[in-house]
């Protein structure tokens, strides 16, 4: 046991983000941390709690009060599963410490168990917060007693274990996408999101979504049933399912881990004719070659491919899910009708939504906010090559703009065709999108330059536990939130027309772009220069 | 070619990694940089290449001030870092093309040099594979090829022999001699005193950020009667 605990402690220390020693950066980090906690984490948790509370009350009337929290826990389980897949392979097979751990006189289950625990602890902070909020929403709405609180706290601490149930899958990126598409299909069979329909659908005992989810994650059902019915036996079932899952997981690990882990980092390559290989070497523009290098690393590294590239493909599916959930409402039809008739408010909302989504997607894929961190141990390369820092920053920003921007433009064009927006409006929407993407890209690189996390064992570590990614997202969402809310309020409460407000938004985006570019030109280059690696 | 003038580097305001050092490396010279672990060798080399910023002093490479004309200074340098684990997801050819483009190596020169070096290091077969599949020695070899591709006037090597098989180590030493013979400066750090003994025109011994000795091996040996370089080194650094 002591070996296991010592391993866990050692492994957690390698995941923790580095702390900045300089006092001005400490203050900067505290401010960013404050924005992240109070701007994102707590509002999100509060929102989850309120939604569960609002749904539980009408469901309780129909005798299915637990279904909202059950569905939410299933969603958390699915998210854990989706994002856990990347973690599993990266942590168990591709991390840099594997080669140090395998020669030690340790059993497979000790390595796997400690790595699993360390990954679980470092991955589940946000999950715990939203699960607390969901349980709170349910318990307050249903008036449950002390026992329910005990079960809820217990479930909160043990629920994320389900993420390791399906570790044996190698095509994690595409599987992730497949899972999300699967949810979309299930949701499409469920009904609309207006409260009345959703409550009816959730209260329906033959609800396909809950039925399927209960088969995949049975322990969630046992946990919720235990809480609702105050039955100890369901809690035992819940514990048994989790216990069995962990036992099976460790047993399989003991049997196969060494056989699969040894030599897994070997990469085979086709042998090519020597002359052809040499003749393929040709002179190109250095910036173009550098750009290609960035793309190749992003696409060839599984952790980056899933977290930075595939995530851009998941967004439209999520939007499609939202669209499906709205299927039976008139809101979207009304919105489309208003857009067709040139309703100023609807057009403004559309433009603001495009800008907000562009910011969110760019911040979430963290291509920019981990651009320097991803250099890791070979960060020095950036410093000793004869290519200016700003040129390298521009290339890294361009990678983010191309990947995030290309995705957004496809969605904007698709939406424009669906909404019949017209060429001028479509071009304008694309411009707003690109300006939003570009601002977050440069700002993300600046944020990463303040304190890049250059020491990591595997590529996933470069992304997770990286404060810069989180802070960039927090600041970008905050700025965009203020911009969108401000624009809308100006429209609502002043005599300014939508055209003036959209022009103001355009100018504001230009200013944000200029500021973030200048931050990169002066501060980020200075930060890179100062870094001793 | 390389000029260090009263250079100091202090980490975290307390650790004087390099303390007011001065030395020169002329064209045509091979200079070995020797010292125990943590003596300031890597910091010195990193300051030379622009990776670490010197707090005080002036560093000139091929006539260019590293702080004032960094791009020109960097263009003059071929640098082999202490760890060759770089861009493991790129193929050997992709990495060399990247370096070739960054240092503006024309296509014909690039192909000619890579072909020659790859054959000398017996690496031609592996060039089309990802660097991740290379052994430590192979990674070191590709770093050597990358650092020499643009025929730099100043070659800086941090522990270049680590991981190389005897034949490749021999080839590398020969390359260093050839490079110096062509009028270029070669400055390298090593722990292997035998290598320094056989290869260097001059050695610089550093300890705790201070230069203890700068001169030819003959001068060093003349300070102690009939003692090996190893013993002299130990006496110097353990004082």
C-alpha cells in the first residue's frame, strides 16, 4: 500500500502545473484564477444546480423526480468517458515515465492503480463541483433528507471511477466523435427541450436515452435509486458495480499491461529508396516549413489531435443536439422568420452568437493557449534558431486561426445557406468570426508566454493541468460576454440601430486584435526572451 | 569567432551559474569546455546560442553581438543541444528540411551535405522514418547533421559524444577536425577527458561558474609533473 501511495504522490507532482516565482506574475495568476473561478466554474455550477432544480420540481409531480439528476449524472459519465479515453492511453501507455516505471520491481496493478488514481485526482476537480451542484439542485427541489446528502457526497467522490471502464480502444479521437454523434441520435428520439416536452420525455419510463444510459452506466441508476428510495441495498449494488469494474480493470491490467506497454512507443516507418529520400529535400520559405511542422505535430500527436483538432468537429454535433432538443419549439422557426424579414434584433443576435461561438471554439481547442507549452523540452529550439520570436508567434497564431477559423467559416456558411442570409451578410459574418478567432489566438499565445508549462511527461500533460488554457478561456469568455451583453443592451436601451452597434462591434474586435497583437509583439517576445530553459 | 567578455549569469538572484568569465575561441580552433556537473558549462553554451540571457557582459559570435544582432549571430551557429529528443513526431527528412529552410540552405547544397553526412553516420535508411523510432545514438546523429548542414562558422556542441557508437564517435571527431581545418571555430563540452586530450587545441576548465584554466593541454600538463590529464583535472576541480 505504501508503494502505491508513494507512486500516486510522485505521479501527481509531475502533473501539477508549475508555479511562477516572480511576484508580478503571482499577482497576475491570482487575478486570472479569480476570474476563472468566479467567471466560469461557479456560474457553471450554479447554472447546473438551477437547471436540475427547475426540472426536478415538475418531474416530482409525475413521480419521476430523480430522472433529471440521473440524466445529468449520465451526461457527466459520458463526458468522463469521452475525455477519459484520451487520458487513459496517454497516461498508461505514452507518458514519458513509462520507461522508468517498467524496469522497476513493481506489479502491473501497482503501476496502473497508481497512475489511474493520479489521473483521476487531477482530472476530476471540475466534475466534483458540478456534481455537487446537481445533487444540491435535486435535494433542494425534492426536499430530501440527511440520508440523501450522505449518498450524494459519497456518489460525488466515487462516480468518476466509471471513466476507466472502457480503456481498450485505440482510436480515441474518432470514437469520441462517434459517442457524441450517438448521443445526438438518441436525443433526436427523445423530444424537444421546451420544459413541458422535456419533462414529459424524462418522465416517460420508456425514455430511450435513459434506458440506454442505464445499461451503459448501471451504477448511476443504483446511486440515484438509493438516494430517492432511501434503500441501502441499491447503494450496495452501486458499490458492487464500481468495485467489480475496478477489480476487472486491475485484473486485466495485471494480465496484459506489461505485454502491451513494452515497446509500444516503437514507430515503424516504410523504408524508402535512399536517392528518392535525398532528392525530396528542397528549399522552401522557412515560415511555410515552420507552419507545416506545427500542423504535422498537431495532427500526428494523438493527444493534440483529439484535444485540439477533433474537438472542433464535436462542436457542430453539440449544436445539432441543441437544435434537435429545440425541435418541437417555435423559437428557432420564429428566429429564422425574423432573420428573413430583416428583423434588426435577430440579425444582431446572430452576429453576436457567431462572434461568441468563434471565441469559445478557439479558446476551447487551446491550440493557441498551449502553443508554447507544447514545445516542452525543446522550447530552446525557438530561442536558438535564426527566426525572430514574433515570426514564430505569428506562425503559431496562424495555425490556430486556420484550424479554428476554417471550422467556423464552414459552420457560418452552412448557417448562412440555411438562413438564406445573402452574400454580403455571409461575408460580414465570416469576417466577424475570423476577427474573433484571431483575437483569441494572439491573446492565447500571450497568456501562454507568461508562464508556459514546459516540463511534462506526455503530450496530454501539456494540455491538462495547464492554467494558461483555462485562464485564456476565462478571460476570452468574460471579454466576449461583456461585448455581447453590452452590444445587446445598447440595442435595447438606446436609440442606436443594429447597424451602428454591429459597426461598433467590428471596431471593438479590431481594437482587441491590435491589443492582443501588440501584447504578443512586446510582452510575449520579452517573456520568451526572459525564459531560461 | 567567439568572444566572451566579463559575462555573468545569476539564477533566481542567488545562484551565480557563471561568474564574470572571459575567453575567446578563434577560427580554426577546437576548444574543449570541461568541468564537473553543475559547473556552468551548459549555461555558458546556452548564453552563447541565445537560449539564456546573460545578466552582465558581452558575447560576440562571428562578429555579431548575441543581444544586439541575435538573428545574424544565430545564423552563424550550428548548435547541438545536450538532449537530442527533439521533434520526435517528424520524420528525419522533415526535420532536416525544417532546419535547412530556417538556415536558408540551397537545395543542391542541402542534398549534397545530407547525403554525405547520412552515409558517414549510416543513417540514410532511417531518414524517412519518424525520429521517435530512432535510438538515442541515431537521434544524436541527426542533430549533428542538422547542425552542420548550413556549414556554420561556429559549431557549438554540448556533450556531443553521449550515445554515439565508436564508429560514429570517430566520424564526429573527424568532422570536428575537418570543420576546424576549414577555418571554423569548434567549441564543445565534454566529460570524457580522453576526447578532449585527443581532439582539442585548447581546453577551458570551469568550476562553480569560474574559469580555472584556459590554455593548451601542453601548458596544463606542464603545471604538474608526469601526471595524467585526469589527475590534473581532479586536482584542479577539487581544490
